[in-house]
C-alpha cells in the first residue's frame, strides 16, 4: 500500500518530459560557432576537426576538439568569478539551476540609454504589478539587446579587438543586485547582454554583490521575449567544470 501511494504521489508531482508539448519548450541559448560573441579580451570559440570522413573500415566517423574562454556566448558566471569564497561551477546546487523564471521588461529605459543601469525601483515597480519575486527564482532582465546578436559592434557598443574600455550596453546597478540577492534571495540573475554590469562599468559592482551572496549569472541569453513575466520554469545546465569560474550553458525554459 505504501509503495502504491508513493508511486501515485510521484506520478502527480510532475508529468513526464515526453508529455510536455514542444511548443512549451524555449531554447534561450545561442549556438557556439565562429559568430559567437565573446568579451573583447577573451579567447573566442574554436572548433577543430580531428577527423571527419570514412575510416579504413568503411564507416563514417567524426570527432572535434574545442577551445574557448569560460565567459562567452550563452554562459554562466559562477559566484567564484567575482568572489574568492564563492561557489565554483561544479558546486552550484542543481536545485538552484532548476528554478522559477521571472522576466522583467526594461526595454524602454534601455532604448533611451544604452548605458542604463537598472535600479532597484524598477525591480520594485515590476513586483507591484506582478507580485514579489519568489525566493530561489532566476530574475531575467529583458533589455532588448538580444535583437542585436550577432552584430558584435551593435551588441557590445564597440568591436575593437582586445579592448573592453569602450563598451556600451545596459546592465544591473549594484543597488538592484543587492536587493535581488539580499532581500529577494534569488538563485540567479539572467540578462540578454554580454554582462550583468553595464558595459561602461569598471568595478563590476553588480557582479561583486551577487557573487558575495552565491548568486550566479546567466549572460547572453537568447529569445527572452518568448517568456511570460512569470510562470515559466528555467533549466540552466552548464558544463560541470571543476574549479571553474563559469562555462557554456544550455538554458531551456518550460512555459506554463
């Protein structure tokens, strides 16, 4: 009887993934290829053919080698990226990587000012309209910058190789980062730009505030506009890099 009850409870808890219609799945990740945008000082993605073709035995075989910085394309910033005591990539709890998604539309303010730093008042205004951001959620900032991908100059504000001193794109203020981490206790913060901090930042104060609270970042998110303000579930699974400060991540949302 107990076994039957446990099986029934498990069946009611969550439907099998196979029963989720394809239309309810949204891929928020860009592919990694020659066009993938990286930080100007980072090594870009490189895929090298080790072998591709017919073997001596007559069957087809392909294998590649890949090389890239941890921080480029759709990727995760582990807290260790800006906190010496923060979680490294492999230590981020799985429960934190599967979480409710809250999408905050800040496109109007960002369109007016490409250097806009999203403030705590903007977050609170969203909550007034939609309700408090739940603890353990991922707060996603929809700036509209994803529409510029993969045009590197429009997306970053500058495309000078090896120079990150002239970047222009919106991001999160330190005040808002502290509010999300310290008051709302989010698991992560996502954005459709190259960095949680605005491009003009020199001290990366939002990164520091979030990392100090073991909050991870998801950067260069794609198709954020396909998500509702609330109700979606986010699954963000990075490469399990031991000691990593981040890494490529496949981010998928399940729509309500």
